[in-house]
């Protein structure tokens, strides 16, 4: 039977066919592909997926994720070194595995709990640095379950009966009935060096017989939980948490079951019950000895709230849900947190708006995200820069214009971020309706995401900000019909790499763009069944290697006759290695594209008083002077190609001058003398 394509699919197919960058790679080559799968799960509840991937200094590969029961790697059972009760059963397993550059598995570690009553073990984050592998995840022995309940934790099988036979004062994680977030550290040979377990006792109290108890939960029990370990061994955690109960009752953090590492945190507002509770996000710092140095609410306060029913849920705060997605760090230890907020601002029964505009979401007393109209209800995307003491340095956001419930429709969603040189890159996806009023933009409406066709197609995109000032610099986009972009971009030598589905969850493009947003080239990755899900995406190595990962329900075919041996009909975690020697060299552009050398000129430099600024190729609307933490100290309107600015009152030191004109942003450093 012949099937005619709907008009919107035909337009998208023509568009993609004529996209100038859809060419094969002449120098690059796909080396190999692997996949794992296991029983259990569904299209909406994925058991087999990749949470993080990483390279070490020798080019070896680390893959962290989850898998179902009776797991297979490339069609072969591979958990032959664990007890049969662990390798069987349709219950999710946490998997950490190391592969060499040829794709051979060198070792693996797993965590699995036999209780599948809604408390499944799940991976959260992985980081490889300083010749160490750091992971976090959620697991535990849950409540009063039968004696046969067990936990397999890093090569150790722990049974409930074994735990119950221990004196209660000797029980410590993981030999304890509880649920927690674990943090483990390995050397590169897979030897467990140390691990720690964090529990969180909520403020709300649940009746248990005739006694009210405080439920215990893992830290960051739902969604992504970005984590970072710095060179000094401090652990930073960006985690979502359940917010209910009375203001006079603390939210309590317990580390390793140690009463000397028990911390009560008092939070503003009283939620009347758990049903009306909401979610906030906490930014934690643990010392190398795992003492809690600080725990700070990411959202400090709000204004512009007008919905009375929300204050039935909480006496101070609105009904919002903040989702952490990404955290990266620079050479000075500053951290960049990205994510989005859901704010419930529409009454579906009456069709009315519930709030006054603008609404402000305050990160501290001076930095906030702003919502101008109803379009911010669906997603309010943010990026915040923190120093190592948890102080906000700057913040920025994406803006939408339109109505998230009705037309015109404009939606955008940020995912994870990464640092490269002086910039921070964030990956996202977005969608429009054809109404001209709808808009998605960055610092100004001149910096907007363009549409590919006059229909509600998706867009995969990255955006680049100056890490010192937080100002928008550039962005790049690719078509993605159902917006299944990957979760993180990879940036190497002035190139940005990303994955995005363009064919209704069936095929996707591996796309290379310049950091200015110009398309360089791309490769199509094919699947045989129209189902694909978000996965980690792309990881880059300095030698020109890229590791791509995705979740598919059928075999995946790459160029160079590389195919993953996936199980049709089941969810498969797929990862493949691509190598191109030219990626080890800086990208200098083709057809005039690529990184532009700034023609901004400053003199004298160093300067003691008057600093002359020459704008070069284009007029400057204004110039600013900022310190190295991104704080703006001076600003002057210009409207010409050259200007002067008096810096005599600035303390001696190094500063950043930024010239902005017609959406073009250029920066240069200068030194102020005494």
C-alpha cells in the first residue's frame, strides 16, 4: 500500500535533503558500536539508557547508565561473574563499564536492588578526572520487606536477613535498611577507593500506626543530579528535593549514618500536606571528609505571585518545580548550573491567568530570572554562575514570547552545559507555531532562534555565553521534527557537536557546527523502527575522537558499515566511537566561517586613565568594563566606531572590555595600573 507523506513531513524532508552541510566525512571514520539491553521497562519507562560517558587521559572510555534484567551486550550475556539472582529478573541495574580504544570491555561494576516497588536503583552522574572515576546514584534496602530482599553493591551481595541480624547501633550503609544517594570513587582499574551514603529526612510527617514519622529519601531522588568533585576533593551537588511540612521542622541531611554528620536545614514556608507539596533545588558542598559545608536553596524567593490556591500548598512560596540539568566548572573552580523551572500559572477551568507580571525568581538578593508573560509557564530556562563558596556571580536565561497553552506557541528547554576556553555552551530544544507573535530569544529579541519552516517543527540548538560576563555570544540550530536532541553538547577546537532526531524518532543527525553557529557538515544515523529517546549525546576527546550515545528500539546503522547489534522491540543503550584527526586541530573555518578574530583594539594597554577603544568593522552601541568574575563596573553608550572610557577609578588589576553593536559582541582584556 502506498502511503503519502503529510505536507509538513514532505517539507521537512525536502529541507533536510537540501541542507548544505549534509555530507559525509572525508577524513573521519566510525570505528565501532556497542549496545546493551535487558528485560523490563517500556517506551515510556526506559530501563536501558546511558547517563554519562567520558574519556580518560589515555583515550579509554567510561560508560555509566542503567539496564534491565537478564542483560546482554551486543546480543551476548555478560554478567557471568555475578550471582545468578542478580543477573536475572526484570529490575533495573546501575552499570559502570570501562572500554579500551578498540571497544573491548575492561571491567564493569553494577548496583542492583531486588525490591522493584517503585524504589529502583538508578544512576545519577559520572565524572572522570585526576585519574579517578566518580559516580553517584540512588539505591538501598527499602522498608520492611521479606528476608529474601537483597542489594548487590559493587561486587558485594547484601541480604536483608544479614542486615537484620546485626546490632542496630552497628548498622551502617550499605548494611542498613534505608534509601540513600551513594557517591563512589574508583581508580582507573575499577578498584573501589571510597564511598559515602547520604540520606535526607523530609519535613513532613506521615502517620505510621499511632506514631508520626519523617520519611527518609535519597538526596536528589528524581531527575538529573549534576555533581562535581574539585581538585581539593570537595563535592558539589545540584539536587532537586521534596518540599513539604512545617517551617519549624527541619529538612535533615545525614551522611554515612553518622550522628556527627547530621545537619538540620530550616527552610521558609509551611506546606499544608504532601499532596500540595512542591519541589525546590539545593546546591550542596561537602568537604573531602564529607562534612556539609553549605546547603543553599537555588530559588531564594519570588515575587509576582497572585494565585490564592498556591498558598494553601505553602504559606510563602509559589507552586513551582525547578529541574536541575547540568553543571560544569572552569579552571578557577567556578560552577555553571543550568536547568529550567515549571511554574503553574494557568487556571484550566476558568481559562484565566493566575499571576501578575513580571514574575521574578530570585537566586539571591540581586540576581533573578524574569517571566514577562504566560509563555514562561511551560519552561523558564536559566544558567547561574556560582563561585566555590556558593555565591552567585551572574545569571542569564532564555526568553519566550507567546502563550504556552494556546497559540501563538513558543517553547524552549535547556539541558546540560559544558565549558570550553572562555565560553559556556548549553544544549537545548525548542518549537514554534507559525504565528509571528511567538518568539524564542536570548539577551534581546534580535538574538532569536529562527524557524526552519512555517509549521510547528522542533529545533535542536546550542547557545554560547561569555563565561566571565554571562552575555550571549552566538548560537547554532539544526532541524529536529520531534525535538529529540541529546542531553549534552561536545565542544572541541572551535567545533560544536550534537545529535538531534529529524525523522519522527526514527533517524537522527550527528551534526558539526562552528562555535559561531554555522553548519559545517553532518552524518545521518539510521534506525529501523520509529522509536528513539533522549540520551547523553556526544563526548569529545582531544585526540579527535567522539563518543556518541543514544537510546533506540532497533539496530542502529552508522556510516562505514558500523552497526550496533541491538534487540528489535526492546530499548537499547547504544554508543559508538567516531574518529577524525582534523578535530585535533583548531577549526579555522570554511567559506569565511569559523571563529572570527576580534578586531577590537584598546590602547594604551596597560592604562592608567583614559582607555581608547577602536571598534573596527562595525559601530558599537555600547561598551562595558567587567572584572574577571563577570561583575559590570562601567558602561557607556557609544553609537560610533570608536570611543574613550575613563578607567582611572578602577583598582589596579585585569579587566574585560566588551563592545556590543548590532548583536555582535567582542571582548578584549586590558590591565589597569595604579
